[in-house]
């Protein structure tokens, strides 16, 4: 073996040729392009999301009223107080109840109305606009309207008396036994339009040939929807469930306008609780601890839902399915 020839061959194999230098240049150009387009978004995310979270975590370990220097370090005492407060525990329960009821009530209503509005009939476009109107109304406007309607002398009780149901009239927002259900009804009216619009968009992706084939095979309209349409709406339904669940955990504006968490904390949510502690009682350190707990609860539930439910839509489980087939 010629050592000189071996060394020369090694040098040729290591030194990048014109094509190798071109590929390396393209890779660096792609990295710079990605950095150029992603950097502004990352900067905004860090400024308006990560930095406030870090600041809230810092405030949460002090007893601080929002004025003056933070010099009273108390560690995790604010967290212990919040987790042991029965009002906060009730607020967490209310948030979880609203999240479950939102999915249990709004999903069937949304699917049924979307299936009906997907059929051809006169005034179809107008009906689609009408069902979406409550969602585009500002929360403040919708909340004030419903607060006036639900007063003891408001339109809801007047309507019930007019149709002979005067025995069920009451103070819908002042009775602690029905206040949460009343708020839930207003939330259903307000946000069901979003579910309907998303489901209508998902229905446009269902091939019409499948409906025609099912019709030829003698399937009824309901059998076609149950066996073909609704299963194909799975990704859209799961996406809406995710949005509804996160929105329920962070619910604030509508509850604040209608009841401010009352009566007797019957409609209190984690967001209304922390705002009340911070702005009305000037316990900014304590309310920051509540905000961090709210962030952790929302993050954990969102991560679990993403991992357990939505992964099937991202295609991450395809390699696992292939491995299962190979192992068989």
C-alpha cells in the first residue's frame, strides 16, 4: 500500500467539493431565513408571554400591595394560602364545571345545527349569519344585554309570565342555586356560534361521493351522518373541544359583567378571584400566586389533551402504528 496515495485519498474525501460547499451555503441560507422570519414572533412571545409569567412568579413569593419596594419575602406562603382557601377551591371547581358543561351542552347543539345548516334550503346563508351573530358581539355588549334581561323585572321573567310560566320566575343572577346555570346558558348562547362555524367548515371537507355511496346502499340520512359525517369531523371536533376547554379555564369577562363572581361566590372563577384579590384588596403578591396556579393548571390540562387526544390528528402516532403492524 502506498502511504502517500492513502493520505491523498483521505484528503480528497475530507475536503468539501464545489457541490458540498453549495449545499452548506444553502443550509446556512435556510437557517438565516428561518431566523429572520421567526425572530420577530419569538421576540413578541418572550416580551408579552414569557416575561409577564416570570414577573408574576417573582411577585408571587412576596407579600406586596403593589406599592413600594418588594422587601417582604415569604416564599411559597401565598401558594399555600391560595390552595387552602375554600373560595379559590370553589373557583377551580366552577371553572372545571363550566369546561365540562360547555363540551357536554354546546357540542351536541353545534353538531346538530351544523348538520342542518349544511343542507340546501332557502335562506341558508342568512341562517348561518344569524347563528354566528352572538359570537361576534363584544363580551361587554352581550353581558350588559343579558344582565338587563335577567333582572327580576327584566325581559326573561316577563316572557315567562306571558307564556304562563310565572311560577318559575326569579332573580336569575342573584340566586346562588341557579346563578351558575344561568351564566352557563348565556355562555352557550354566546359561544355556540363558533362551534357551528368550525363544524360547518369541517363539513366542507367531507367528500360528497361518500354520501352518494351510502344513499345508494340504502342508508338513511341519520345513518349517513352517524357512520360517515360525524367520524370524519373528528379533527374539527377535537380542535373545538381544545379551544372551548382553554377558554373555560380562563373565563373572566362575561362572568365579571354578569355577577362579578357572586352571589356568595357561586359563579366565581379563577380569573375573577385573582382580579378581586389584586385590584380590590391590593394583594398583588397573592393574586400573582393565583395567576401562576391558573397558568400551571391550564398548561397541564392543555398538554394532557394535546398528548392524549389531539396527537392522532398530528400524525405522530403513525410510526407507532407501523411498528405495531411490523411486530404482528
